[in-house]
């Protein structure tokens, strides 16, 4: 009952009483001016009436949007709320949130005012009762306390004082617990705010997943190609120096392209929305460079595609490039230097990408369950409302992707 949490809650209650005082004094002045015979300073009946009239005057103050974060901060710091309690951090933008804040504000001031009034009146009384047997009781004659205790005032007065003090502490603890229980319901986010927060979290998660896919596809492909190119250069360094130089040049070009794509992906992490992108994301118009780097790693790529791919919407062209990049990366990582057949077909409604490469039994076992790259392809296709499928048939690994064109324009 006297722990740190109770003490903080008592401070919160006293704060509510202090916030009530301007409204109480204003109501006192109004009553003294308008009501004949009003005595709000000495009459308990007038004091309670003034107290009840001050609360409706105080509640509209909480309709100001910034009152909610101030009250939420005070409640979070002083009410000893559980860790699971969720309070709104921003201003009250809706009328529902403002109404609940006004109700909380009136409740805080009402309970805080009552507890503060009890402490101001009964705490000195408790001290006087405890000290009554040890002092001249003439100061208490006007209060009628000796008569209240009959023939044994000195024996019961200290006990009554201690009981009064314990009652005050119990009331303060109960009042603080009541406010702590009401705080999440009245100061918590409104349903619309919860929905907006969930949408923001989903957007952040989607952004993180997009960045992860971009990093996996661009950097993963570059590392796979560089690994094969370096391996080929090492094997023929003495016997075929010209090929080794070509492989090293391809490694240089591949890493340069990877650094550019990495810089573009990391640009998504910048908080400054006005910051210009340092490098555009590649599209199918950049497919020749991707195939050239893959061929430099020793993989023969046969391409069948329309004469031009510039008619596709930018988002489809960009995602299609990443899908082809990941498909080639899978071939490099899991099948090695095997020929790859790539076919791209388009019509007014869709673009279809098909990739095939031979595999052996070891490769089939390793790729049957899919990996991060295939999950990334599936996520890209799902975002564009397309379809994708992959399987091994008669020793040939086949990836088929269909992306709608009309919905992306």
C-alpha cells in the first residue's frame, strides 16, 4: 500500500486535483456572484455542488487534440500500467478519441479532486487525533472531538487517527487502481487508429521484404556469377591466359553492376523521401547485359524473345528482369555450367517467361523443396497477380511465370 507504484499513483491523483482547481475556483466565483446566500468556502453542501459543477466545465478542455498525448504520458509514467497496456501516442484526431479523452480527463479530475480534498481535510485531522493525548485538548474543543470519545478520549483518539490515516491510504490506493484500469480503455488508440497502425506495420514489412528480395536477387546473382568466373579463370590461368583475362574482366564488370544495383537497393532505406535515386532499377531493356555476364561465367544462354521489350509497363518489366535474374542465379548455383533456354513471349494481356536447364539427380534433390529465390519469385508474381510454377520433368528443370500486363498499366 506504500510501495513505489502506490506513491506514483498518489502523485497522479494530486495532479488531477491540481488541474481541477482553476475550474473549481472559477465556479466558486460564479456561484458567489449569481446565487444569493451561496457559501462555497465553509458550507459542505455548496462545496460539493461547486465541485460537481466544475467537472462539466473542465471536460471540454480535453477536446483539444494535444490533451490526449499529455494525459497518456502522465498515465504511463505515474499509473503503473502493465506492459501490455497500449496508450495512444499521438493527438486525438477523431471525435471518438476526443470524447474518450474528455471522459478520462473528467474522471481523472473528479477522483483526483476528491482524494486531494480528503487528504487536505482528513490528514491534519488524523495528526491531531494522534497528538490529542499528549497535548492540551483545548484546541479541539471547537471541533467536538473530546465529546465524541466520551469518558476515554485519550485512549481512543490515537487509534482513531491511525485508522483514519489507513482509510486515506486505502482510498488513494483504490482510486489509483481504478484510474489505471480505465486508462487503456479511455486513452488507448481508437479502432481506426489501430487499423491505420496495422497498415503502416504491413507497409513497413512489405518494404523490408522487397528490399530483401532485391538484395537476394542482385547480389546473389552477382556472387554466383563471380564464383564461376573466378573458378574458370583459376583453372585455365596457365593454359589459356586470354580466357583468364576475359574472365577477370567479366568479374570486374559483374561486380561493378552489382555495386550499382546495391546502391539502388540501399536507396530504399533512406529516410529522406526527396533524396534522388542514385541508380534506376534494371528492366528487361537491360537484359542483354545480364545475359552477357552470365555467359561470361561459362553458361550458354539461348534467348528467344520479341524484337523489343519496351512496350511493357515499367513495373512489369522491372519485376520480370528480377525473375529472369533469379532464374539464372538458380541455374548457376545448383546446375553449374549447363545450357539455359530462356523464352519471353508477350501479348496485349500478359508476358510469359519460361526458363529451362538440364539437371541431374543431385540437383533435383537439392532444389525440390525450393529456396529463398523461388519464394522471392513467387512473392513478386503474387504482387502483380500473376502465376508461376516450377518442376523437374525428364531431367529438365522448368520455371514458368505469367505476369498480367493490362492490370499494371
